[in-house]
């Protein structure tokens, strides 16, 4: 009798474990998808920031060159 009760409890425990694992998988699936989308978004934003910084530096260099050119014209 004790043996059958232990077997029954083992089956119940296995069932609860399986249900728990299924619930965790079901609940974390959408969260993992959302996290992956955030990672992709951050990657895109970092790339855009790099491009904008390069464009800004180029514009600043052009502005410095023109400012230098104009200052030489006014000094003449």
C-alpha cells in the first residue's frame, strides 16, 4: 500500500513538473520574442547613431574649412 502511494505521488510530481515546465515555456516564449526585437532595435539604433556621428563630423569639418577660408578672405 505504501509502495502504491509512493508511485502515485511520483506520478503526480512528474505531472506537476511537466505542467510547470509547459507553463514556463508558454509564458517566457513571448517575452523572449520581445527581447529579441529589443535587441534588434538597439542594434539598428546604434548603427544609426554611428552614421549620424560620422555625418556630423563631416559637416563640422566642412564648416571649419569654410570658416577658415572666409577668415582668410576677410584678412586680405
